[in-house]
C-alpha cells in the first residue's frame, strides 16, 4: 500500500472482508483512544480554569495543545471509528475535505506548539534575563494563536486554492491529502520535521544548564519550580516525539513503498494516541494538576450522589 488514491480498491476490499474479531478489536481500540482523549483533555482545561496556580501564561501552550487534542477527538477520530466499524465511508465528499483539513492542521499545530513550549522553557532556564521581556502574556497568546491561524490557512489554501486532492485512504482509516508533485512532497516533509531540531536543541541546552548548576544550591532553590515544570514538559515532548516520529516516518515511507494495511493503521493509532497521553503525564508528574484532576472526579461523584438522593426524595412512596 502506497499513499496514493490509485490502488486503494484492494485495501477497501480487505477492509470489508475482515473477520468480526478484527473489526471489534480495531473499532474498540480507536473508540477507547477517542474517549480518553476527549475526557482527559477536557479535564485538563477544567483544572486550569479552576486552579489559579495553573493559570500562568506559560500554561497557555498546554491549553493550546489540549485544544488540538480535543479537536482531534471531535473531528477526525469519530470518522475513523465509523470507518473501521462499517468498512465504508458514509459521510460524503464535504466531510472528506473537512477531515483532511483538520488532520493536516491539527498535526502541524501540535508539533509547532511543542516547539513554542520548548523555546519557552529554553528562555526561562537558559536565558532568564530575556524571558520576562520576550514571553509576556500577550506574546504567548499571540504566538499560540498565530500557529493556529497560519496552519489552518495553509491547509485550506492547499486543498482549495492549489487544488491538492483529498480522499479517504482505507489503510490509514482517515481522509488524507495527496501531494502529487515531488516538490510539494519535499516541502511537506521539510515542514513536518522542522520543529524537531528546535525542540531537541532547546532541551539539550536546558539539560546542560541544569547539570551545570547542580552544585549551586542557591540556584537550585530559586529555580526548583521552573526545573520541575521543564521536566514535565520534557516528558510530554518526549512522549509526543516517540509517537509522532515513527508515525510520520511510516507516512513518508508510504509515499514510495507499499506497506501493509495493519502498519498504516498503526501509524494512525500512534498519531491519535498522542492526544490522550498528556493528561496522564500531567497527573503523574505535576502534583497541582493531579490534585485538580482528583477534585474533578470527586466533584462528579458528589454531583452524582446528590442527583440520586434528590431522585429518591422525589419518588412517590
């Protein structure tokens, strides 16, 4: 299977001829990822809204990332779940284009937001004198918003103005955009991998700075919170790259080489899985996030108990 509309008919046939157990397993796994992504990231946004300590400007990048994951769970994952459950695409041409734009946009928004997060931590730890003047609340909101605007406009232009076709690829179980010209594919690959050197450079410099100041007790005491936040974001980025790099590599390889449907579907699963891991990382490594997420569960439990009590009181004897 290569990433092109030609030759997808055998893949559609393979998709429709799957055994029942395969259909159930694939559908259940993608549905679980969708639910975890939606619920987990909604809880992250709710935790930030509830806790003033989490409403610091540098956490706006986390909110931006959570919004991309929520959008992924709302706009693209359900379509893949239905396709895997039914073996066909029942949604029509409009949703093909909409899902293709969403997929491209959310992909690049996530990676470039990760790069902004890395730059934020780099200036905070390595160049603290410049941090306050550069990473103001206005700059953080503007840069995060600019990423959304530029990426979405670029995706819309690619599909409509430049006329790049989009279609449902049954192997990946998602609508994809086909870039027929070699130069357009080269540009796509370049943009896809552009944020990664920035991320690696920033966290490498952060690691060196922290290591250099390990013996400096006063520096450690003054920067303990910033170092802790940097560790949380580093693990977030590392997990993101661990899922996205193999997935993007498989997609790039599929431009030229035939890969099995299961491997292509695994690439899509890796991309979708990156949308639900962040809440688990925050809750595991950040006590503030963990406490707020616990409060969300306790609040829901209390509300549920209160509703049941009201229903019992209102029930006729």
